[in-house]
C-alpha cells in the first residue's frame, strides 16, 4: 500500500445530481481529513482532461488523481494518464457507472462516502490494469486521430452504436429528467431492434491457436471488444472479462431476425448470451474490424463516438495504474 501526500479530486460538475449531492456530503464529513487535498470542479466539456494534463505535468511521483463522475469522466482522465506512472482512483457519480462495476464492489459504487473515506485514509492498493488501444484508419490507410484513443471499458460497432445515438438524443431532449438518463439506453435498445440490424464488416484476429482467423460474413448485428464487463447502463457483453488478464473479451453477433434479436437482447443484457446461436464469444490480444460495404464503420468506445474504414483494437497490458479499494 502506497500513500500519496497530494490527492486531487477531479469532479464533473455535470454529474448526476444525486451523485453530486452525495459527494459534497461525503466531502463535508471528511473536511478535516481532506486538508491538503484539492477538489477541482470541471467548468466545460473536456475540462477533466485539461486538469489531468496539468497534474501530469506537475507530478513528482507523489500524487493520486481521483476521477469523480460517470464513465465519460473516467475515460477522459484515463486517456491522459495512460502510459504514465501517475495513478488514478474512481468515485462513481454518474448514472451508469459501468466501468466501476468491474473494478469495485456495490458498497463503493452506491455510496461515495466509502470511497472518500478510504482515499483519505490511504486504504487502497494501486495495481496496473489493461487498456484497449483503438486506432481508426480511413480508406487510404491513414490514421484518424480524432477517432483513435485509449478505451478503458468497452468498444463496440453495430447495433449498440445505433442504440447509443438514440439514447443520447433522448437525453438531450430531456436533460433534466433523471428517469430518462437512467432508462434511455434500455428504451433505445428496444426501439433500435425494429430498425436496421445488419452492419457490413469483417474482422481478423488471432485466438488461442495462434492462427489468424477471419470472419467475412455478409453482415453482423454487432461486435463488442471488452476490457470491462459492462456498458450501456448495465448490459453485460463480457461476464468473464478481467481488466488485468492481458486479453480482450470479444462478442460478435451475426445478422439475426427480429424475433431472435428480441430473444438475444435479454440474454445479452444479463450476460447469458455465450453459447447461443449466432453468438461468437472469444478472447484475443488484438483484433481488426474492417467495413465491407460502402459505409464506414460507426462505433463507440467508453460511450464516445468514432468512425473509420478499418479499426484496430489492441490490448496493452498494464497501461494504467488504478487504485482498488480494499
């Protein structure tokens, strides 16, 4: 166990209102213990990344960064700290908090007082975790920087990206509704089932046989490439995922009929889809997905949109230092 003399809380000012209230209450309880700690509230989109960069530039090896917010805040901070020795902790204040499900227990996910308490008492252990390196390329093979990043949780292409776009639109139409923020993804998932369920791409990877495998079927419903187990407010594409095993958990679902899609979505939601017809689940260290139709790929990593003609996903072992609560 290592203690840090400097602790900086990066708090997303637009986090879930109830989560923010709990954090402020917890900070109030530990005011004395928080002496010497810094609490930085974000002021605009992308500000969490800017604050994390400032801290990284100032780091003397004795600093802990705490990302306080939802999955977007964690993604921003992780992308700055990836590849450095500067560690981060998480206090989940969002509505989904999907990555937190893979790295902490229910007590810490549901009550940030536990997290604040253990951070102030240095009651945590810093361990390296894996990240997914996402590299997007255009039709000429050129890297697309704005669609390339580190992914700490789940990246996906296909139906679930359509679901996410619908969910984002729903939230934008009802920005003050806690119910819509919580239920937007499940509601959008049901609606998207009745739309386009065929996405044209192929993938190449190496499995346990060390022999490259290709999948060039005419269409898929989706493919998810996972470091963590959950995304989309609790959907579980990779129930056996481990952020420290050096492997990507991949789930590819072939083109399916509407009745089959309705059947599979409930299984996919609860992590019970492995072994079902049209579902291919496997582990690998690297996978490349390439569009086969006239449209480029549209996908998302950690809830952030990306696009490209071809996308390469690589598991980078130990790319981020994360504080785990005891």
